[in-house]
């Protein structure tokens, strides 16, 4: 059987999980554990390698190593370069077994976590809590909508795959588009009432392509469907705001075409 990278893992001892160290230190320990020799528990990955795999910076790796040394989880051994003793190679790390902590729960502890309860309302009224709309449900519905749209345009209805769901989810989470915006664009493509939508109809046949061409389509959609301009108040429309220069009230103020206010001075201020 071919073994993929998904099958590899590193075991994190409970003494590390419950130790008073940062989450980055726990992650760095896992990287060292994954690189360590199974017989002697040593490894020597470079700082940049550890930082890349742990998704952090080399300086954070240095701090994490210091934390692991402090709790007795690893030993750092400096390795001089045989060809140039003044130059050091990457450190060698030896994984150790840190001492147990008093506050570490036993391995067989099956005590359930406390439940978070919502206090009842003060009166006899029934409080209805609206469940938040599931993002996965939005993704699924948008994929179904796009698949139906493609089928209505005369193409075979595509199968909604995991890749489809992933691309649609990224369109929302990474690209920052709302479900309503995506639905509007899909329905705009469906209608084909203008030249841009007619152009994009045969080209947008997957969420991936929808993401790639979103910027161009959005620009063309805005040109075809301009937002109505904000209606300005009539020039010199009177309002009773009072005088800007004194405490007298009841004098007329005006609003110009740029939506800026100014006041007619009262007789005492002229």
C-alpha cells in the first residue's frame, strides 16, 4: 500500500500538553518529535526548517526551544563544523521525558467537562434563540445554485465535488464575498440580459473560475447596473437649526449641493 503524508503523525506526551509553555513551543516540540530518530531520540533540523514546518518565525523558534529546555523536554547540543571549528552547524536536539506536573490530569480521567448553561428569562416569557446560519450550509446552497445555473445554460449539470465546496468556501472566507453577493452574480449570469453576462455564461462553470474572474465580472456588473446616486436635498432647503454664531434659535439654516450645512446669521450677528 502506498503511504501518503496524511498517515504520518507525531505523539505529544501529556507532560508537554499540560506544561506551562506557549502553543508555539508545543508545535515546535511536535516538529522535533517528527524529525527525531526512533532509537536515540535525536534530530538536527535547522532553524529555518523548523520555522517553515511550524508556520512561525525563526525568532519564535528560538523562544520555543528555550521554553522546552526550561521544562526539561529537550537537550540542545551545539555541533561544530568539522571543516571549520569556529563555525557551527545546526543544533542537535535530544528529546527527553520531562517530569510530571501535579496539575496533570490522569490518563484515565473521564470526568465530563462542565456544561455552559443559559439562565432562564426573568419572566415567564419564552426566549427564542435563533441559531446562526451555518456557513457550510451557505456553501452547499451556493454550489447547488451554480450547478443548476450551468445546467440551465445548456451544459451537463456538474457534480458538486469537495474541490467545488472548498473553492466556494474560500470565495466567502478568504475573498470576503457574502452569500448574497455570490447569489446575485450567479443569477445575473443566469439571466443573460446584457452583453457581459452573455460573455461570461459559457466561461463560468465552476467556483474556481468564479473566484478567478470575480474582479472582472464585478466591474462589468457595476457598469451595467450603476447604483442610483444619492438624492441631495434641494438647495437652500430651510431647517430650524439656530444661529451658528450666538445662542439665538429659530433662524434658517441651509444645505448646499455638496451636503454641507451653513447658517444664515441672525440680525445680532450680521
